């Protein structure tokens, strides 16, 4: 299986490339393609240098490396979309950061690659994993040109991994012992599903006691407003002290309940200038590994809905993937207040998609 990384010269794209090679995801005869997302920049030249450097570093195990800036030449059976604009890490610019800004900047990239890949490979469309934000917009656009079963977004997948880690951290156990999902939007409309949480080795009665301690006084219906309130607080802390503010907000986030940390810790990490490159890249490579194996696996990811559960458009949901999306799981079995938030998030995403695509 060949893999193409769009935006391979960016911080996240480069790390996905490195982890793919380091984890020996591909055999030497297979191709790892480094794709420049902006043909008008110097990135193709950077990628030729990156290829040479990687060949020196991993000479004994490296797959074939290919470089291109032509969307029509993307060859991967799995295509990772990691190119485009992200927020600046300068705390003084935090007030100008918005998903609308990302949508304006990244929509042409999504359109150009989706259109070119579909035209070049109508009989054998690849599996597309959208990493770039807004991830919902990327999923929506690629699903217009490719079969929707071939397009998934990383937002809910990485959010769910973070949710499990934050709970595991507070319990002092490994993340592999915690099961749980975050669905909805990869943004303020995310919905942490406490009803889905299971901690292996803990009885239901024990978990109810632990859950109450972890959540404190933050109820499900209060989560969206509290998230906005805490984010505004972090923005103000950065504005008050641009130099030390990033460290202060990271320390403040550590005092919050696990579900708020899922949403706000990446924000805090980003403005330390570390970004969230390692965590995002690890999640992407983990998902690629599952897709390459072809085994049925339940995940949370953004997926283009066509009326399932009464939802239309891109939405973070639970999926069964087996190479591509095999089945979309319905919105059921959650607490009523969680379900209400999920449907509200779906409506809000539809409004945003309409604005971004107008």
C-alpha cells in the first residue's frame, strides 16, 4: 500500500512522515509520497531536501520516497490531508484566530486536491484522512468528489483519544484501560460522552463514584457555555501577559475537569509554540495502521452524513471502518442531554458549512 501526505513540509505533515517511516508502516518496495500543498511556494524544494535527509537517517528501512506538487499525481491508496494554514502561535494574534479564517484559507486547497484526485482516479479512489482544519469543511468537500465511505476526518478520533487520556491521567492508569468517545464538532461543538466511558477493572457502581469526583460540578448541559467561558479566560490571560501567558494558561487548564481539558489543552499547547504536532501525528499514524490492516475497528471520526440519525453533512460520529467506512453507528444509547447537544452541534455545523461554501 502506498501513502501520500499532502502538506508534508509542514510541522504536522513532516511528523506524520517521520512516524510512518520510523514505525515501519510501509515496506521498502512501497511508496511514501511527499506532496506540497502550495505549488507557488518553495515547499517542493524543501521536500526534495527532506527526502534526502530521511534517506540518510533511515537508509536500512526506508520505503521508496516520491515528491510532487501536482495534485493529479497523488498516488497513495491512503491520502493524508495535512496541508494548509493553521493558527499563528504568536499570543498577540490570538484575538484574530477563528475557524472562519481557516475555512477561507484552506477551502481552495481542499477543492483543488479533491477535484484533481477524483478526476485522476475515478475507478480507484483512495482513502482520505482529513487532518487540516476546519476538518468538517475538508470532509464535506472531499465527499463531494469522492465516495463518502472513503473520507474521514481526524477531529473526533483525536478528541476521543485525548478524552481517554485525561480520565486515565486523573485515575493514575494507562489510557488503554479507558474507553469513551467525543463526538460532534472538532471545536466548541464537541460533545464528551460520559455515558460512553468504561474503565476496565472498575465496576459500574465504582465508576459512578469516580465519575462524580472527576467531573465536579460541571454537568453535561453546562459544558458548552463553560467551554466558551474558559476559552475567553485563556485568551484574556494571553493578552494580559503575551510572554508568560502561554505557560500560565497551560497551568490553569491542568486544574479543570477532564472534558474541558480535552478542548482547551491543545489551545494552550499551541500557544507555547510547541503546537500539538506529536499527539496529532501519532493519532494519524495509529489510524493509518488500522486502515492498512483492514480489520473491522470502531472509531470516532468526522463523516459525511446523508440523513442518518436525522443528520446531514459532516459530523463526528462512531464508525466501523474496515479499510474504508463499513458502517455508521446511530446516535442512540447516550444520555438525553448528550443527544440534545449532539443534534445542536449538527445544526451548527450545517450552518457553518453553508457559510463557508457560499
